[in-house]
């Protein structure tokens, strides 16, 4: 239940401000109040929901500062995951990487822009799996879910997927050669690209919001 609710919030099925109904959700998932409240507690710990006593539970607004903080931590933790994966990966891990790398190389952005994001997510999961550290994997997964709230459809379409494919090809080669330094460096470059794109889009968004607010103010004062 927790995973389903988390993904609905992260992917925008439940946008900010959505009220989560205990009665409706316990009926949908066929659970008692206890697992529901445990799920809500975890979501509150992740700062995805806000519980207001006597009023209810709401999906929190997207806090840009928190997402930037999450990216800072993620940058450090995922580069460590890539380093460990290069040392600990198995031949089975490499076979999985090779299959996804092949799929991402054959994929065409114009056919399905969101597929690239899905394949990218699968590769991040596989790096963490190959690192053989469950605490690290859980930490990365939670951080990625927080960061994912910012990736709207328009932002995804502005991503340089050619560079994404190139990065993952380089990470695969580094893992194959057990080159932990190279794996870590390319993972850092890959994540830094996401951070820079996010900053660029946030700047455009803030400018657009400012323009709309200015126009509304002009109307209100009769300019």
C-alpha cells in the first residue's frame, strides 16, 4: 500500500493538495486502519504528505529546496553505489545491464518520450542491486522518489537523451571492466546533467510565474 501511494504522489496521480481519504483507501486496498496509518507515517517521513489533526491528510506542495537537498545527497550516494557495483557486480548483473542498454539504444524518443525515463530508472535500480548494499539501495530509492516529483512531461521532453544513452554505455563498460573510478565519475556526470536541467527549468518556471503575477497586478491596478 505504501509503495502504491508513494508512486501515485511521485508521478502526479495525486497532485499537491489532494486529500487522502482513509475510508476510501482502506476500502480500495482492502486493509485495516493500521497498515494505512503506517503507510501515511512513512509518507510523512518522506515529506510527501502532511497530516493535520482533525482535518485530514494532504499531499504536500513540491518544496524545491528539499528536492535540491535530495539531489545533493543522491549525488554522493549514487556515485558510491556505482563504485561498489563495479567491484561487486556478477555476470548475471552484466547480462541484465546489456539487455537494458540494448533496449535504450534501440529506443526512439519521438515514439515514446517517457520510455527513456523508465529505462533510466531500471538502470539506476540495477546499479544499486549490483552494489549489494540494501541500506544504500533503500536510501537511493527514497531520494529518487523525492526528486521525481519535479519531472513533468515538458521537462522530460527537454532532456538530452543522446547523452543519457552515452552515459549508460560508459557506465556499463566501467562495470564490465571493474573500473570503479570511471563508474563513479560517469554516474556523477549523469546526475549533474539532471541537476542542471532542473535548475534551468526552475528558472524558466519562476520567470513565467513572475510574468503572470506582474500582469495580474497590472490589471488589478488598472494600468
